[in-house]
């Protein structure tokens, strides 16, 4: 009762660590033989059962291994644990290529062989569809290199009590920042900038005014975007010198509530470009920091090339590309179909999509703005629909498409659970899953991208039944 009405003093970092890890319940005294890892959960953790039958999720443990563990979080239906001692090792265990692995939260599967990672993701995709009562055809795996693949990353910046700035990625499930000097999954042109960026932060007048730093690899080289919470003129000059010294494009995103982008060392025309390599040509897509870009340029190109092969356009199709971004699928399909319209929620990205089409001489491309979370486009005169929605999927759109005349649908997803849910709705509406692919956009993580081709034999001219009162009038 002595503390009643008083603010409890904050826990120190050591107290938090003891609470989360040091005071963990030891499970190795429950069974001298340890726990047997039966399988991997979808998020990549090992799954075991304790002597009482309770499920235990074990960090960085692999199927076939026996481990003694310490439980760092107890829940009603399961526990979460980490390995204290490994008694038997899986043949699929790999030596992590990163010196920061286990502390940095950027990767979570570097301890698993790369091919085994992809097999795990393939099983995850298949299991999620099975739960929806759906059977997938053979899943194609679209994969590239396991390292040096990432062309965009956001590094956290934080100053300690002494004012020393730290630069890196967050520890898993924590606000604690792990200082790094390089990153094996970043494209080398970006990884080489990390140590010089830290040196620049140390020299700033007000490093606490920097929220984070974004790195983007483009056709022009490296772009650095500094999230500047408040203007500091002396630091602006320091960042200009950094950009000139390291020959990088550099922008400030200035302000707290409504930040504005200001180029301190601008690219030609104040626009960035990324390339998309197809079988017969290479497209150049203009973009600016903040636009959506697939993280992995190589696997993205494989994804688009696979989509073109699956669809096999004959030149007469009318296509709608939903969540079109700056034209990743729109521009690739445009020369091969009669017409294609890209719809995107961001007005500035719609402008860039239209500009990219003009620069490529693709006059059959339309670009429209619509909030696809609340608006359902009119698909009465459309043969094919392509969509690449955000993580939550496109449930309302799929309800509308299930009762539409569209015969062919290409669905690209960054969340396999949302894709399985939406696919079930489409199958109920008469679609059949013809092709399925897993795109390993993020090697060494449990994240996976996937793509489905769905078709049906619905005759054209059937009237659509879209709940306009719920979703609004489409474009």
C-alpha cells in the first residue's frame, strides 16, 4: 500500500532482461532428455510438446533436434522458449552468414539451410490453403540469391544517455537497437554505406533530430533518405557534404506531422529509377522515396516474367491492374494486350504510373486513383484482373469479383493467410486455381510472397452485383 497513488519507477534495462530471459523457467530439469522438435511453425520457430503435452515454440530450433530449453514467456495454451543446450542437431542446420544473427531482428531463418527454408515456405502455403479446404496445384518456387538481394531497408537511429548515436536494426520484439556496420542481405552498394553513415551521425550537431535512415538501391546508385524530425541548418550542410563525398543521392524528409521531401543532393530530374528485366526488354520505372517497390529486384522480375507466361496474352485482352503502384505489372503487360488500366490509391503514384507509361511510349495504358479498400471498380468490360494488395488482402474486391464476368484473375500476395481466405471466396464464386507460385522475396526470413492464377468459364455480359452502398461507387 506504500506505493498507492505514486508512479512506479521505470524498470532498468537489466531488470527487463531478467524478467524476459534471466528469470525464465528452466525446462531442462523437467526432462533430462530435453524436448523433441517435431516441426516448424509458420513463423519459423520449432514446435515441441513438454511432458504434460503443452505446446512449446522454441526459437531457432529445427525439426529432428532435441533441445533443453528455458521458457521466457508462459501463456495459457502454449509456452515460448529459447535453447539452453542442443542435444541433437538437424542435418539441415546451417551456419548463419551474419555476425549479428540472433541479436538483430532482421532475419530469423539463417540457421536453416536455404533450400530447406524454401521447402518450409512451400509447406506453409500448402497448409494454409488446406485449412480453407482448397488444394493447390504443384507450387512453383521463384528464387534468386540468398544474400545481397535487398534493395531497400530502413535503419533505426537512437541516441543513448550520453548522446552517442546508434544505427542498425531493432532486436526482435524489442525497441532495443542493434548497432551494425554491414548487412549481408543488403545490396553491397547499400551495405557499404552503414559505417560511414554512423560516422556522419556522430558528427551531427543534433543527432536526436534524426528518426531513421532509409536506403534505396536504384539505377543511379544509392539513395539515402534521412527522416529529419526538425530542421538543423548546420546538419543540413553536413549531410550535403556526406552525399557529395560518397556520391549518393540524398533527401531529407523534414517535419513531424506532415513531413516534406527535400532533395539535398538530387538525382537527374529529381526522380529515381529502378529497372525491371523481362525476357525481351528492360523497363525503367520512375519512383521517389516512399513509393512501394518490391524489396528483391531479381525475384520481382522472375515474378513478373512468370505472370506473363501464365497469362499468355494474345493481344486482345482488356485488363485492370489493381494496387498497381508505379506500374510493375501494368507496364510489363501493356505491349501484349489491347488495353490496361492501373488503379492505385496514392495520387502521386498514379501520376508516376502515367509518366512511366508515357516515357515508355505505352499509349494503351490508363492510370486512375481510387481507394480500393472502400471502392470496387467497374469490371463489366474487363477480361482480366491483376491485383497485388497490401498485407490485409482484398476481401471486399474478391466478393465483388466472385459475382462478376471476369474470367481470369492473377492474385499476388504478401500474406499467404489472407490469400488463402480470399481464394476460398473466389472458388465459391466459380473460379478454379490453375497455377500457384511461391516467390522467395525475403530469403532468411519466414516471410513469403505468393501468386495464383484463377480462371473460370463465365460467359461475358453477366451483370455484376456489387454492394455499392457498402463499398462506394467505383471509378
